């Protein structure tokens, strides 16, 4: 492994810790990815220096976390995360604490590098690159696991999943991202323990979902989540609609993930709002139909109520920040506005800041459902590409073929004579 492939700021952190007399290692995913010939997204450092000692060495450092105490060394917008070797839990609850389900609630017990390796989750993540002699210390046969293309937990799988149920999602993510197979012993408890994800704070699950679906392997991830029954604790409102593998709902989601993977792997921007809008689209449609049939609402009011109901229910499981829910709503609302192509309203839709995302959403819907949606999507494609005069002609032709909504008559109130 060459130092030329290691981030310069990570090297600065490693050397300063080493020169101050501390042990300093690159650890986890960055070592794994470098051995696989990939470019790591992040470079994480582990050391025997405690967080306060790390902070004393770096003026550009801040300490974060209560469950896990970490040091973030900041170089502009880039952050090098520095963790202290984790040790095994003690009886002192001020340092380490577990719930009745075995989940780790607090984890500030420090130890040796050997103990830290035992605390790592997967064998491919328990490799340490030593800046002192440029060697790699492999505590759990991680190199062998890479050669065998296997994702395997360190220790008893059920115990490790109970300690942190998110490890089930990480197993799926690594298998999809690295094109590996989940080891039989590691895979066996997942379906049984999937419900433990309900114990994970909704805010933490939001970050995990982004990693799952916006990593360039979202389609593989979606299929693995369905195979291991992990979609239900994450999106309970969605899973009843996916029982039929040949349904339009499944086809739609797979096409969304396929397109998202293509954009990510082409270094194009992807917003989590688009993915969430896709995952929750059919529950919104279903809820809208229910409100119209049972509640007597018109289509406009039913759709607005359905959006709120679905988002409120989903946020109980995954905390979607408002900056994304507002975009999700706009993408959905534009689906309702696209068919209404009359005069100035058409140009307002075209100039909407979410038009491009909503238009891409419409294209995928049209590809899966066909029919009138396909005609509508083609019209909007042609309208964007048309010259100003051609656009006027398209709207005129549309007005001649369809009945435009009647204009509201202005009401003029007679002014009352002033009081004498």
C-alpha cells in the first residue's frame, strides 16, 4: 500500500500523533478500499491517545459525540476522524452501557489495539495501517475475506447485531458496494433480528439510508434489503405494496435505483429527496385514493392530505429533515400539475426550481406505466426543446384539442355611498 494513495491531511494527522509518541493507524474502510484498488471516500485514524490528548495536539480539532467520543480534525471542509482504541465494557455505566436488548448505548471505554480490533464489526474492517513502519496489521483474517469476497462479522453474529442493529444494514451495504457475498453465519440471524432496527433513533437511520441508496449500488442494495426482510422496519408503509415482485411498484423503484446508480457513478449530483420521493410515491397515491373514496375529499385536497399523512408516518421511523421533505412535496405536487398545460401556467411549471427533478420523476413513471403518462412525458420533452414560437403553437394545438379551464369572472362590487 503506497503513501501516495493516502490523503495528505490524513498523513499529517498520523505523523503528528506518531511524533508526539502515540500509536497512529489508518483503520477500517480506507485500508480495505486501498487493498481493493478503490479510492476511499474517508480516511479514519485510530490511536491510543485519548480524545482530550488529540485535541491538545491539533488547534483545528473539536470533540463530538456522547455515545462514541470522537475527535474531528478539520482541514477546511475536510474532516479526518480520529478515534481512541475501544476496550471491552466495564461495570461503570458512566463509560459504557447496554440496553436490555444488548444494544450499546454508551461506549467510551478505551483499550488496546487488540481489543479495538475485537470491537470492530466486520473482518474486512479490522485491518490497521501503521504509519511507524508502513505495515498492515490484520487481526481477523480480513485479507483472506477480501480474497474470498466474503462479508463476515467478528464474533457471534447475533450478539453483534444486538449490540448495534445498524450492522445488519452495513452488511447489506458492503455486500452491494463491494460485490461480495454475506457469509452464511453472518446472514442467518438477519431476518429474525430485523425488528431491532425499530430501536435505532430515526435521525441516525436517515444517514444510513443515504449511504445505502446513494452509493452507486442502490439497485443491488434494494434487492438485498427485500431478500433479508429489512425494508419493513425501515419503510413499513411501503412494503405491503411490494409483495408482488412483478408489480409496477417494484419495477418503478428498481428503475429509480438504476438511474440513481448511473448518476452517482458518473459523478452527477443526486439529492436524497428524489430517492425518498420515489420510495414513498405509491403510498401517497394509495392514501389519496382512500381519502377520496372514504373521506369524500376532492382530488386536490386528498392529495395534499395524503402527502402529509405519508410523510408524518415515515418520519416516525426515519427522520427526514425539513429541507428534504419540502423538496419531496414539490416533486410530488408537480406530478399533479404536469397535466395542466394552459397558457402562463405551463411556463410557470417550466421555471419551477424543482422542474428538472420532477420531470425526471415523470419520465420514470411514464417508462413503467406507459399510456397517457408516456404521451404527457413526451409532450414536456418536446416543449422544453421547442423554440418560443413552436411552444406557442403547441399550447394552441393543445387548447384546440382540450377544453381549457373556464376563466373566473371578476366580480365588481358597487361601492356604498359614503355616510353623511
